[in-house]
């Protein structure tokens, strides 16, 4: 029996494929390669295509014996989601509907879902618990919440059980050095800071120095991508034990400001990282920190790489060895 990984050529997807492969799982990957990279796939069988292509998905489910799905495939740029919401409803929400319909048709009853802290919006309190209010401040988060709710009703009607994993800020790279973070365009803090360290950017623009935090910059909860990958495997195991659907936050429970991230990156890289302070980026909450107690207790999740310095060092090793990412020189 195989695990189907949608979006398995993407950043978190490829690290999860690597972890599944290390564990000896049979893996089938579906990716349209719009954001993903063929070279990021370290195991399994790749089908290049789109979830919204019914005949394609039917073919994948018919050709393989799939017992569980891990669903990453989605657009995930907060800014873009605000200027082009239709793209996010179409690819994320409609794509998930197509996937669930195909699972139902082919009798596949388990799905692990790639969700986000953006489902909460501006938090009422930190650390954030899964039971806290969900009121997204951007279309991206809204579509992820809609996808979660869709899964709930497919569970009620068709018995397709789900585990939704709400990640906080994923960072870092695989310990093998073979895979890492490579988005185009890049919008995330850690890779942008490291690109500045490499001299690929003149500076890092810090968005807002007037937040009500200790040093005025936004605070986030950074979690190593391989720890996220491990959580997906624990979630598949939970569903294979026939336990109920659930939602889990995944974060380290520790907050670091943008300035602290830059300082740690300076220490790790031993390079100059020039900073320019700019206006706030719209839609950025001041502080996002996860309570991951539920994931620890119910999934047995134990992040192993939880020092931010180590997370940034693993990302730095990837950036040093692959300054152009997956692009061929
Ligand atoms: N930041 C900068 N300069 C940059 C990039 C980011 O100052 O060039 C700041 C942001 O304003 C924010 C922090 O660094 O305060 C982290 O920003 P990221 O873009 O790296 O991450 P976000 O916290 O905005 O977003 C992440 C995921 C989203 C997810 C969100 C949940 O990337 O997919 O967490 O809140 F929706």
C-alpha cells in the first residue's frame, strides 16, 4: 500500500517524502511542478499533473494501491492571495474538492492536511491553542480553513478521516544537504536573510519596527521542516490506528523577533547582513506562537531540531551548497 503525497516536490512536501522514504514507505507523488522541483524528490514515483484534472487523478488512484493521502499541493503566498483570490479558491479549495471526490470514489479513507497558522488570523492570545478563534486576515488562510471544513463534512458523510496540521513558520533544510527551501519568488524571512548573507540581495527589508513587541519587530515561532515531516508520519500512523480526525498546531512554542532571526543568522553565517527598515507588510500579526501540546500528547510529536540556531545553520548549509537553489548552473 502506498502513501499518495500531493505537492511532494515542494518545500515541506519533499522533506516529508524523504522521511517516508527513509522509513521504507511506498510513495506516489502528484505535483504539477508549478512551484515544486523534480530534483527535490528523493524517493517514490512521480506523476506530473494537476489535482483539478479528474481523468489524471482517476488514473493515479487506479494505477496504485493508495491507503493514505498527505495533501500539500496548494498556493501559499499571502500577498498574492490578496490580489488574486480567485487563484487561491480555484487551486486550493476546488483542488481539494477534486482530491476528496477521487478519494471517495476509490475508497481511500485517510488524509493528512497541510494547514497553517494563517487560519487563526490575529490571535486572541499566545500561545495559540487549536480551540482558539479562527478568523483569517487573508485569502490564503481563508482557503486553508475552507479546506479543513470541507474535510470535516467528507468525514461526516463518507468516513474520510483527516489530520490537519497547522504549521507555524517552517524553516531549515534536510540533514543530507540534498534538499532545502527554494521558492520563486522568495518571500520568507529565513531564506531572504541568507540570500542577503550570500550577497545575492543588497539587504534584508524589515517590515515594521513599531509593533508592540520587545524590539518592535514581529515575533514568530520557527519549526524545522524535518520536524514537520516527522509529524506527518505520526499523523498517518494515527489514521492507520483508526483514531478520530483531529487538528494540531505544529510549532516550537518559542517566539523570535525578526531582529533576533537576523542576529542569529549573522552569528551562524559570520557574514554581514545589511538591514533596511521599511513599513509594515499588510496582514502581518505582531506575534504568532503555537501551543503544540496537543500534538505532543496525542501524536507523540517531539521536535528534535528545535534550536533556532540549528534550524538556520541547516538552511545556511543548503544555501551555501546551492546558491541558485534547484536551478541548474
Ligand atoms: N519579514 C521581513 N522581511 C522579509 C520577509 C519577512 O521583515 O523580507 C518578516 C515578516 O513581516 C514577518 C516575519 O518576517 O514578520 C516572517 O515572515 P515570513 O514571510 O517568513 O512568514 P509569515 O509569518 O508571514 O508566514 C508564514 C508562512 C505562511 C503562513 C504564515 C502563518 O509562510 O504560509 O506563516 O501566519 F500563512
